[in-house]
């Protein structure tokens, strides 16, 4: 399986050899061991903690993000701040059919199950993504959990993933959920340790504004510069 | 900014080890302690990690794991539990060395008796002792019963590795 450094090298190769069109470098169907909290750029831990608080609140309004909504959320939300992609809402809420509870129930029934899947997206997303002027087509399709050899493995299936901001914030969320699930399982006498996080992105891409990170990576070997 | 996190039941020898590490550290060392949580998880356990000087060693004489274990016991729930993944991944990011001190339970009881410790109820000693050992197993913390003088160097060297990694990256320029 590919490692984060392999993914970085693939992007660097595409950049060096001009293997992209337009203003986006993209790899289709990228699958790798997500063993690092960032692929390019330093994680913004302050924002990550605030976003986790907002996800926990399950609010579908970006104006509820503690400390204010970043530009990207403002751009994709409706005029009143509504969005679809509060991952806490998608995972914990009754309205989205208690996805995490379903995962726990599958494990209680059978620890070797392959059914422990939290479904994030939904059939009506084709209508929901642009209602009231928003442009929010949920980026995570589903996350599957597997217990093998006492480890809780996570397989994240992404529809679309920005390699800089998207990956690092979504990784923090998946790590967070892995820990919550471990605690929920322990309450049900299933004791496991954190296993691998495997990342599978239908489209893993880097936008032009971040191409300088590739140049920097090729020149210095440092994938984690501070954002300019 | 090397970081060493020391956790363990009261009377396990964390403070003594923290001081021994500080005395032997090649970098100026700052020992910080966290008791029952008073502010947010971010303010108590995350932000201070970003305030450590580049050439300073932070030794945490109890950090977030204490709240994981004592919180449910004495305050009904752990404030850290929902954020454990985030805190642990940030410690990963910094390459923090994580140790749980766990001498035999009889030793802990003796020390608590001598101290006249009244925070930890005697009937909870066994439960807390086991909870720390379980945590170490689950989250791959080093579980140590005692630390000999020569082992201090290993712990400090492991903590300095993160800084070396930063230097290697810089050296590629």
C-alpha cells in the first residue's frame, strides 16, 4: 500500500513533468495508508479543534463554528449559512439514521463484520447539494470499520479531497471518530486498539494556489511548510 | 520542541522522574502539571504545546490522560474523552515521548500512606492503577515500573529525535 510520502512523490512527479491540465493536479482513485495528519502543509490545530466542536454540535449552520467560519465554508454555504456537511450531524443524528450507532450494533453482533459502515452521503444529495444557493455535495461517501487482530481499522472512502486543507481536517475528524468508537465499543465489552486509517479518494487533488508547496517539497524535502 | 508526557496514578513517581529528566536534559527544561480540568481541552492540553520554545524541553508531569481516568471517577465524565484522538494526534505531530509510570500497587499504596494523600480514595487505588495500565496497552504508551539513571538518557534521546527530524528536513535545503 502507498504511504503518504509516495503520494507526495506522485504529486511532485506530476508537477515536474507537467502531467496535469488546467489549474488542478489530480490523481484518480488514490488509495494509501493515512499514517500522517497532513500530506502537505502544517495542520492548523486551532481550527481543527474548533471544527471538531462544531461537528459535535451537529449544527447545519457554518455561523455556529466557534470563532467564525473560514472562507471555504462561507463560499459553499447558503446565504443564511446552511450546509449539508456537518460530519457530526451525518454520523450521530437521528435524521441521518444514527450511523455510528449502527456501526457499534454491527460490531456487537459480530466483531468480524464487514457491515460496519457509516454512510455519510445520501441519495437525495443530487437535489440537496445546491438548494438555497449552497454548493455542498458531501465529500465523504462512507467510512467502513473493521476489527482485525484487536485493532480497529478505518477505511475512508472520499468522493473528492483537496490534498492540503481537505485531507488534514478530514483526517483529524476520522482520527477523532476512531477514538470515540473505541470508547463506545469498550462500553460494550469490546476492547480494541487504534488500527490503520486507509484513505481512498476518487479524486485527490491540489489546487494551483498550493503548487508552491510542491516546488518547496522538491527543493527542500519539507512537505510541511507553514501556509503563506 | 521536544516533549515528554509523564502519566500515572498518584504516587507512581511522575514528579520525581520529571525532575530527574529536567536535571539531566541538555536543553532548558520546563515542567508543567495539569490537575482537574478547569478550562477547555484546547486551552489546557493543546495550546500550551504550541507555546514551547524551539530549544526548550517540555516535561508534562501529568497531562490529558489524568483527566481521562480521574474525570469519570470523580467528576462523572472525562472532558478529554471526546477529543482524545485530536490530542493524541497532535502529540504524534510533535513526536512526543509518552510514558505511564506504574510501579507495583503495593509501592503506590505505601507512598500514598506516607504522603497522607487524600485526593485518591483508598478503594479506588486498584481501579485507577489498572486503568492506567489498560490505557498504556491501548494507546502504546511506554509502561515503566521504575527508571534507572542510565535510562534517563534513552528517554531524553527519544524526545530529541523530533528535533533531529526537523534538522534533517532543514539540512536537505
